[in-house]
């Protein structure tokens, strides 16, 4: 039977480890501070931000939520970011994506002070990752690395395949695995014989945003499969097909009108993998945990500078 890699369990471990660090910072009058900018009215983004603010409250991290309107301009958002850059009590700045369509997201992200970039998206921090030097790391990939480490999944010498080449997950994920001595292949929409390449993976990371796309033919028996995707199914036929008419999933659909599924077929992975992350309850909770860890680390750096 495949091992289920419980992201909730690892999240709780990471947050518990942050607690004494926050207490020490508070005692030194250097309480961590996180500012979140949520532009417009995106229901999914509102849920993500609510979870992040809640995690701050539970840890005792100071948090602010800024909510400019849907009509906000690039210049206005940059001005907001620069104001937060100048405030010493704010250690982390997070701009929730996606931004309204008229906003140049790259310019806004570039405006964030790299030391306050707790999402790890700034080009300077990506460069730090490439050279394996200290700096904020992208939260989702670093959470996956914590999951693998804490479940004692071997990485060194293994073949890891990452399906997806985004700057947020795919590319940093590949680099982090490479730094832990895996042999890494990055796949994408133009990869030839994708299923055959994936079948070579000892560690398979799916981050492509297509529901249940990775099926049995993509999975090497006994592989560790990490499912980054979160997709909402709103068709009863699709739910029935993917979950093979599972009564509990059909009942959930009837009650809520939708069912969540990852980028990996949930039945196939349970039957074929050696270990895998479920959806929900796998990778998702780790992203918020690593955001908190990055914010605490940024406050510790500030304390070191102030004490020097």
C-alpha cells in the first residue's frame, strides 16, 4: 500500500518550530511583520489571503492586509510596495496573484525589496537559489523539500522529473532537487513522449494545472509522486470518470457542486506509487507554513542587522 505524505502533519511541525523563534523575536522587540496586498475581488485569492492572515495570528506574527480596488494601477501598487519597503517593522511583503489585468505584475514584483520578498519570486532571490546561496525561497517548492526530508524520501542519486516550468514552482523545484543531488528532468507542454519520460522518475512532481492529467501510464511503480495541482471539478460526469463513481466523491459533488482534484489521477497514484501527496491535504498546507518560516527568517535577519 502506498504511503500517503500528509502535508497537514508536516505543516504543523514547521509552524510549531516557528513558535519559539517568534517568541524570541518578540522578547527582543523585533516581532515579525507581514503585509499582504490583495487587489480586486478574486474569491480564490481572498481564501488564500485569509489562510495566510490566520496563520500569522496563530503564530503571533503581526500582519496587515491592504485591499486596493480592482481598478488599481501599476503605479499605485508600486507606490504601495515602496511604502512597505520603507517600514522597518514589515519584514515580508506578499502581493497576491493574480493581479487585475491592467497591472504589470512583473514591475510590481520587481519593486519589492528582495530581503522582504517572502514569496521568493524576485529575480535576485531566484539568482540566489541558482547559486545555492542564502535567501528567501519559493514557498511551495521549499515546502515540498521539507516534506521529502521529513518523510525520509531519498533524493541524492535519484531521477526526479518535474512536469511544469513556471517561475513559481517548476523551475525553483528543479533547482532545489538538483542542489540535493538528484538528476533532474524538466518537462512541459512541448515535451515529446511525456508519459515515457515521467515513467523514468523516482520522484515525480506534477505542477501543470490540468485535472488528473498524470495517469497510471506516467507513473513508475513505487515512485514518489508529488501533486502540486488544485483543480475544481464542476461537472458530475468528470467527477464520476476521474473517481470511478466513488460514492463519497459523488455525494460531495451533490452537496457542494464541485470536487477538488490534483494534477494526478487520484485512483491511479494510490494504486501505483510508493508514496504520494493527496489533494487536498498534501502540498497546499506547506505553502502557507513556508511563508511563515520565511517571514520569521526575515525578522531574524533584521534583528541581526540591528544588533550588529
